[in-house]
């Protein structure tokens, strides 16, 4: 007998069997399992084995829709059971397949059950599309760094600080595994308290929410571990507070795409030329200095600019930009925001230390109260102790980094003085010092095509720090 729970279904089936004079030999518990997956359930497999060996003669179940996914499957099961002399009895539809009329009615009812399932599926799909268009949450995980609250996607400060750090580390290290290793060594964990992996890091980087737009209803499953992107007309877009600038998000995802397309590629040797890796043509291609030319050359359209000319324009641009008080104030404001981010990161780190300590204290209390055996205590306590050590080791580094930023903060007037000093003494600086300054204050240099113009995008991170680097050695050279 195949009997289903809850208890009233079981009692109903037992009374039916008693009225027929049947002996109940087996009860197969399929509570909570839908017909869509019932045959893969261990209890269903046990039932089929019992049928094959002739252990049962009739199968009682609550309704047809609970047994199989579609009409074809139901009919195949009915034929398979009839071949073994087993009858199907549905309590809801009141049918018995042992008779020709019962089999006909079974075919009609099972077809209707399949139609009903398809209708429900269509309604669910339509509901998903509508909710996506309205920007309402669907099932699935909320992106790391956010939480649904008051019908809005809002930032979780502790997670948001770590997710910002992920972008910063990836742009610096250029490898997902390296970022995961560094986060784990710092003692940070995912939302489920697991260690970071290259996969989880990649998902965080690629997710659109970090740049202020959360996408909903983007993919559909096409099979086990397979999916495809839906048409954009089916997507839903939910605006949210961005974690990083769109420029940083684009740069990180461009690098991520390069890593995925060439998985064996490793970061190349340290750049030799002053502007290596930062110069782009207006067409979008990178520009490189070839072995037999003193010029940066576009790999696509062959646009060119002499190295000497680019350096001269760059130095002049630095002088102009940092002599402009309005632009300088904007840069210093960006520096202050960066300092605030560092302070948030430090606060989050200290909170994580306290949380781990609380978990360790709770584990110790459970042991003292007898809820954890001595043999098992180490398995609970050691991972927490290891993580606490990691967090405590990282704490002074973060504190020192914040102190460094605070000490190096300067006024607009001070930056102007240093900019003048740098402009006047740039030719005397060693190339290594020049390169360090360029890397610190420049994100991108674009060379215009067919006209003598360049466009410099300065970094949003503390320009004054790198501008003033090596000023002491520069003054010593002048003296």
C-alpha cells in the first residue's frame, strides 16, 4: 500500500483498505514531496522495488497529481503496475485502474492534472515577471552587502565594508584566489560564516548591485548546473545605494572578463615605462611602447604619441589641476570619503572580533552546561580561536593604515605648494619615484585621435599622499 501523510490521509487510506478486506503491508511516506520529483524520492524507489518483487497488490494514494509529473508518466506507471498485477487507487478521484472504465477515467483525470500543473507554472512565471518589473524581491539570496527592508534594498554596514574591500583588493592583486586568501587571512567570512573562495569573490564583483542597480529575473535554468540569460525585456531593475563607483565596477569587471577568457594568464612583469598600462587610445585599445620606437602606439588603429611629449603634457596637467582650487577641493573631498571608508572598515573589523568572542563564550557555556561533550568541544572551539587570531593579527594593520591616512591628510594650500615643487623639480626625480607618483594619482590617460589632445582621469584616492611622496629626497637633491 502507498499511503500518504498527514495523518488524516493515512487514516482515510487505512479505513478504505479495511473496507476492501486488504492487509496494509507498507506505508510510504511522501509528505511534502511534489509530483514533479516524487519518483526520485527514496520512498518512491522503495515502493517500486516492492512492486517488482510482488510484495504489494494495490497502491492507495491521495490524488493523481502527487504521483507523477504528466499524463505520459502516469499512464506508463499505470501500465507498469498492471503488468505486475498492481492496481492504482486514488482516494480523491475515486478511481480504480483494475477496470476498463476506471482506466479510461484515470487517463482523463491524469490529463487534467497535467494541465492544472502547467497552468500553475504559467501563473508562477507570470507572477515572477510582474514582480521583477515592479522591482519587488523574488526568492533567492539577497546580494552580499545588502538586505531587503521596507520594500527596499538597503546596505548592511558590516558586509558593505568588506565588499568594497573586495573591489580594492582585486584591482590591486588582479586574481580572485589572491583576494579570497587575503580576506580569509584577515579573518573575514561570508554571510554563512564560510571561508571566501574565488567563486564567491567573482560573484560579488560581477553583481550589479554594487554600482547601484540590482537585477532581478535575469537567468533561467536549462538543466543541472546549466542556465541561460533571459531577454532584457524580462529583467527587473531595482535601484539601490551603490557601494563603489561605476568606474571602479567597470574596471574590476573588465579585468574579471580578461581573467576568465584567459584563465592561465598571470599578471605580467612590473611595468618599465612611466605610463605603462595606463595609456589608452580614443578607440578603446591600450597603447604600448614597442621595442624599436620611443612612442606609445595603439594596437588597433596605430594612433601614436611620443613618450617625451606625453610626459611633458602630464606634468603640465598636474600643475594646472592642482593649482585650480575648485578641482583641488573636489579631490580632497574624495580623499576624505576614502578615509571615512577606512574608518568604517576598522569598525566592522572590531565588531567581527567581538562577535567571534561572543561565539566562543557561548560555546564554552554550552560545554559547561553539558550540552557539548569534551571530545566534541575542540571541533567547535578551534575554528573560532583560529579566526580570532586572524582578526587580531589584522587589526593593528588596519589601525596603522588609518593612522597613515590621517597623518598624511593635508590642506589645499599645502597640496598647491607641493604641486609647484613637483612641477619645478620633476626632471630631477628618479624614474622609480615618478612611476610611483603616476600610479598613485592616475587611473587612465586617453590619447585623442587626429587631434593633439589627451584626457587624464585622476584617481579618487588621496592625491595629496602620492603627490608629496619623496619630497624630502627631492629637496635633498636640490640642496
